[in-house]
C-alpha cells in the first residue's frame, strides 16, 4: 500500500485525463449492465417453456361445406378422422393459434365489479381434446368434461351452455395473489360475461403477440363459436410430425371443394413470432462487444499516453532501484483505482436509471448480481487493457532514459 499516496498525487496532477477515463468507465458500465439485463429478458422470452408440446404439433385452417346446423357434426367427423390416422396422437379445433400474431383478448374482472378491469388476457375456445392436443398441464381443478363443451354459431347463443373457464397459473396468481388455488370454483368476468373457473393450467401462450406484456395471462372457454373456416391443431405421434402433416392433407383433400391453408409447425410459428426478439438479442450482443472494445482501447490509449509522458519519471525510479515488478505494480494499481471509482459511479448511475425505468415503464428491477458481475467485467477489461503498456513501461532502461534526457 506504500504506492497508494504517490498514485493519488500523480492522479491529482493528471486529474483531467483521469476524470475522462473515470467517466468513460462509468458510462460503459451503466450501458453494459442495463443492456445485459435487457438481453437476458429477451433471451428468457425466446426460450420460455410455452406449456405446449411444440415439437410434435402443427396447425392449419380449413373449410367446412354445409348448412349452419350441420357444421358441428361435420367438424367432429373431420376431427375424428384425423385422430384415427396412425401418425396422429390427437387433434382439436380452436379459436386461434398460439404465436400466430392473431388472436382474441378479454378484459378480466372480479365480482361484484365487472367494470373494474384487473388485467387483459388472451382468450381461446377449444374442444374437449384440446388439453391432450396441446399437452396442457393442469395444476388445480380439472379440465372440461366432454359434455361441458358446446358450440354456437351466433353471438346471442354464447350462453347456450354453462360458461366455464380454464385459466393460466399466471392469471390465477394475478386474481388471487394470496392463494391462487382459491380461484377454482369462483366466478369471474371476461368482458362483462360471467364464467365459473373450472381449473388452472400451468400456462399457455397468447396467440397474438409474443412481445405482449400479458403474454402468459390466458383463458380457455368451453363455449365454441363455430365457423365455416375452423382452425385446427394437431399433435402428431412422437417424431412423426412431418408424416402427420402429409397424412392429414391427403385425408382432408378427399372431400370435394376442400381447401387447407397455413399448415405450419409450432416451432416455425414460434421462430417467426420471435424474429424481432432474436434480432434485438443480436443487436444487444454486438452493442456490448463494441462498447467493451471501445472502452478497452480508450483505457489502453490513456495508459499508454500517461506512460509516454512519464518516461523520465519511470527511468528515475528505475535508476533509484525500483524493480520491474514494482513499476508494474504501481501502474496496475493506478489503473485499478481509476477503474474502481468509475465502477462506483457506474453502479450508482445504473441504479438511478433502473429506478426511473421501473417507475415509468414498469419493468423488472436489475438484480444485484448484474451489478456485481458488471463490476468484475470492468475490472477485468481495465486490467487487461493496461497490461501491455505497463509491461512496456517496466522494461524502460534507466540508461536509455538518461541519454534521452
């Protein structure tokens, strides 16, 4: 620690360059911490478990030909035929397809105040076979019985049966934060219509938008609005998805004037839905790399310039008996002190900016571990960038310096 006082005196004499370097380090650390946190959140969203058997599942649209009162039987016949295929595990109709960028949402509220919206959630309707087709995991309550599911063709008939819901665990926790399991059997409103909660599922994604902040809040109702162009989800036998897609197409196209549209695997749907997130991840990684390199070069240049301007001082110390190791230790410690001050300021800036973003954008707070890891990274970058010019400084010969003077 005997070098500490001379280092502080030296920094005071060169306070201009030292302050610039401290500011560069603090700004870099602030950017890296917040960028790394954004990167982690994007990556988590891309890799999050959807709660659906994605690798074996695909979807498509098709048409039904018949009178309105024949649509239910025609749809059930087609689904029954699809399920009978050896390559198919199960199949279901649904109101919308997860990750398709199209879907419905409902305002969720609790009795006795249907107008006081708690949250807006993704909305699906589906058949009895939807649970097995999607491989939905039930955590509380139960799935619909086959007799619970009903179909209607006009909005005025939407209460033709007892309206029930299966909701996602995220929504259950939002409605009953103290004990989310209490939601089972309770009545809730979805856009003003009263429903009984039948069960709670682990999760299922929003069909509309992967970036939507309410992506994991969802409801599935037993009331199915029937369409002449239903959406179908098929879960193939393990490893037979491509074959199942061919088999389903061949089966359905035997019906005259049948058409099939947008047949696609869930993996492809999800990849497409997360294209923007993936692009942002690449941009953030490139940004972190560029900023880190720029800061390293800045530290390198500052240290090298400082050593060049102090060659005589270094030569004098060498002539007075200072070893190469002592010279090396002096400048490495000097760089560490500058970096430490920059790190402290950078952490402070990061906390202030994060608090602002939490209050304005309602984002999650940056974990303390990010501050700690960011500080370690900056110390490492600083010491690495300092190493080469400092090693050169330690090799300065007292005789050469004396002659150059």
